[in-house]
C-alpha cells in the first residue's frame, strides 16, 4: 500500500456488516466505498499535476501546507485530512471484544478521574461538535491524555497532539440508522471501539 501518491482506498479491516447491530452494513459500505473513496480520488486529482508532492505521505502533506502550491493547497489539506481521519476512525473499531489496558486505564484515571469520567467527557465532546467533525482521545508529548474536537476534516496532528481514538460525527456516519440522534450513535459506537489499537498507540 502506498502512503503517498497515488493514494488508494485501503479495505476495511473487517466486513461491512461486522459492526452490526451498532453500526449498520449500509452505512459502513457507503461511508468507506463512497465517502472515503471521494476523499482519496479528490486528493489524487489535486496532487496529479505536482510531481514534487508525489512522495509525500498523508502526514507530511497535512503538516506542511506551505510546501503545497496555493492553487491546490486547501483541496489537498481538506482531502488528505479526510483520508487520514477516516482511516483512523475505521481502524479504531472492531467486532472483537477488547478492553483498555491497565496502563491506559491508569492514564485515563489520572486525566479524567475515572473511566466513567472519561466516557462522560468524550460523549460531551462528541455532542458539542457543531456541524461536521470529530471527537478525539489524544495524548500530548508528555503522555497526558486529552479529549479534543476538530471541525470538518481538520486533524489533531496540527495541534501537536498524538491521536489515539476518534469518532466521526458527520451525519453521513450515522444518519441512515440513527437519523438525527447523534447521542444514540455515540453510545452504539462505544460498543465497537478497538481498545487494542488505542492501547498500542498509547504506548508507542
Ligand atoms: Mn465520515
């Protein structure tokens, strides 16, 4: 798989229906094969005329906007963010039973008082996103956990934070099953978090 031009839409790490009944098959199919595919295609289209950008990774593109020619800068940043965020979101879910590690739980207690405190703060953050965006669990360079939100396809990378977990709260992520009830979607999503991924990103 290329982590540079020409970007490809990597397959989901599970079947489209794997997250049923929490997240439905049709939503997963459309979200991955249509929405994410559009970000991949638009990113490739924007990069095509600029061979100097063809060896840059997603992260490099996101972190170095000044290297991107002005006519395509916004398009590249928005779509690179779209690809990065969606991959992160999809990789952070699983149908398998996973749990936060002792080490991660210790950090969660230190930052949020308790696991319940973390859950409450994360749900509040995800509910607070006005319009389209994401809520994230991140760590800073000192390893402290922090919950943040990002608008549209912005990423935590530009805030110098290391992402561990994200929920996509764009309506396309839940509208078919949960209609306008974002809270129901967030609660359902919490059943399919891949804590193995979060645990390993935390200690990285
Ligand atoms: Mn999305």
